[in-house]
C-alpha cells in the first residue's frame, strides 16, 4: 500500500486533502509541486494529471484528482478514522455542504486570491514568455483565468465574488447556531473544505466583512478546526510563498 | 418506508433523480411542482426546501435536495440495484464525471434553455407582477437569473456557454473511445447526469454542433441510455411544457 500526494502550499485545494491524510494518520509520500515555477503545467506533471492541476493522490497507481473526489475516496478506502458520517442522511448533509463550498465559495475566494497573488506573479513575466507559459496550460478555462489574472479581474466580478463570500459566511454562521459542525454533530470533510477554501483566511483577506463581530459563530468554529492537531500538522507543511503575499491567504495567521 | 419525489417535467434536474428511482424499481409518491405557476417559490414549497428549487426527495421525513446528493443517497439506502460501482476507484471515476457535469455542463445548457424558454415565459409577465414574483425567490442567484432571462442573456455569455458545451461533448466523445460508460465498465449516476442535462437534448438544442457527425460515440452512448426501460419510464412522466417550446430540450425526441 503506497500513497503519494502531489501538492503545493498548505492552503486551499492542496490543504483540503492534506488534512484528511493527517487526520487518518496515513503514511504518504509528499511530492511538492512548485506553482511559482509552473510545475503543474510541466510535461511530467501533465502526464500524471492531464488537467495540470494540484493536488493529485496516487494510491498504488490509481490516480485520483479533484479534492472532493479524493476526500470521498479516502473515506471509502480508509474508514477507520471517519470524516464522513455512517448514516445516509448524515452523508447527504456532508455532501450538500461540500457541493455548496465547491460551487458557491471556492471560485470566488480564488478569484480574489488570483487577483492579488497570481496577478502579481503573472505581471512579473515578460509578455512573450507569458504567452508560452499559457500555451502549456491544458484546461481552456485555466488559460483564460491566467490571462485575466495578468490584466486584472473586473471590479464588477470582484464585487460579485465578495457578495458570494458574504452570503456564504452569513449562511454558515446561521447554520452553526443549531449545529456544532456543518454536517451536524460530526466534524467531516465539509468542515475541512470550507476551512481550507475560506474559513482559514476570510478575516485576513476581507477585513471589510468585519468577520469577528458579524460572524462570531463562524470564528468560534474556525478556531475549533484550527486547533485540531491534524490541521496544525497539515499547516506546518513546507510553504514557499513569498512572505509578503502570505497574509492574503491567512497562512501566517 | 415512504418515498416522496417532488419534481417538474422529465428533463434536466427533475429527470436526473427520477431515472434512479425507476432503475431501482422503488415505489414513490410523485408530487408534480408546476414551474409555469412558480410553485417552487410558493409558501408551502419553500417550507419544504428553503432554496425554492426542484427536485426534492422526502424519505420518511428526511428532506434531501440537490440531485447529485439525492443520487448518492439513493445508492447508500437502496444499493440492491446499483448505479454506483462497489470499488473505491470506480466510485471516484463516477464522482469525477458527476462533478464535471455539475460544474462544467449543467449551468451552460441551462443558460441556453432559460434564454429560450424562461425568457419567453418571463417576458409574458407584466413588469409589476414580475417584480413581485422575483421577490419571492429565496436564492439571490436565482433572482438574478430570472431578471437576466427576462432581459436576455448577453451574446458573449451565450457564446461562452456554447464553447463549454462543445468542449464537454468532445471530452466525452473522446473518453467513450475507451470506455462503454462514463465511469468505465458500469452504467452509473454519471451517465444519468450527463444524459439528463445535456445528452438527451444537445442535438436538438445545438444543431450547429452537428452532433451526429462530430460526436458519433456520444450519439451511440446516448441511444444506449435512451433505450433503457427505466429511462423510457421516467421520460413518460407528465409533461406540461408548452409543446411549441419542447423541441428546445429534445423531450419530444
């Protein structure tokens, strides 16, 4: 039984499947993929994952991509320390929230992150060189996103993204009034999902939301996730982000 | 054990969880929700599903929403006639494709459908009355979508949606070269998902794609799904759509 996890810095997607590996005490080989060097679009990596995106789980040669799919896979194969309820209704609650984060949260936080971090990175590259780098990107949507990050996302798109994030924080803060965790009584992959993509960094990225006073239950929940030894262990994985850019994602929290 | 399924016409979302119910030979009470009368935003329905969207599964009082979540739930509770592989890698393949359809296909076909059908419906309503109807819609995104459908989606957004659908047809046609079904050897909820949201209607909705000549494996796959008795049974459920509008979704295929 050999597990290999290809990942970047411990935030967002890369963190989201790292935490379950740590929670389950699984031994795995960590392979760092350097996004600063566009290693996710390099030949060797695209051979592994034709979509050219991190993270990737390789389990005895079975290659699994997309973090929500990876996290369900880990539950299916290693159920001993569960992060998914055993009862079908609990599973459905977990999946409802994972779907919500995947479709209504992730891309909107990501847009602000790209605007602030990837935009800086992309504008630092001479334009002929940049075009060559973009040509290597397998997914058409990712090519668009890189081009937009370089020229800058529109104010309207950024404002819409902030609205979506505010809506999510309100919805989750309300939900936590009656539930200790997103899926109910149990800490699950849904909590790990929202924490990795939004919770861990929302107060630092969006000071204008005044998270501490407007969403106190979210802050309390976030501290409970943050205090878990497995989460601490995942956050302590190598981080090569330029320290000046780190505060945007709250990694230095 | 009592199952109730609240649904609209047998296409898209409403069809997507109807087919598994039929495949599994489950007895259920069918409750038709009339979208032409905006019943999904009515008081009684929003009490059932605060998001005001069909379909909804009620299983002995447990209310499950979102078709991908419902279909996983049906596998968890009624595994006797399976539409989900038993092995974890097979499950991951199924979930990869469900995620692809949910995030990269559904909304883009839906935009064209709304542009052609809901737009006609919305423009038929006097504007004061329309504002009142929109105010009742619980989800902010759905309120926006109704307003946009009334004024018309932009040419750029529609063209982008067509690009996404073309990309999906190409990707799936290529994949079917080596796989009889999306998840591999087994017919699963992923096939049902793509069929309901795109496959069943793509040739009629987008004649410019020349589906028959460009994507022959997709056509063959589509015919195999279409021929299944459970799919025929689901498609035969009541359809109150104005017949003049039906051809857009290919329901009259």
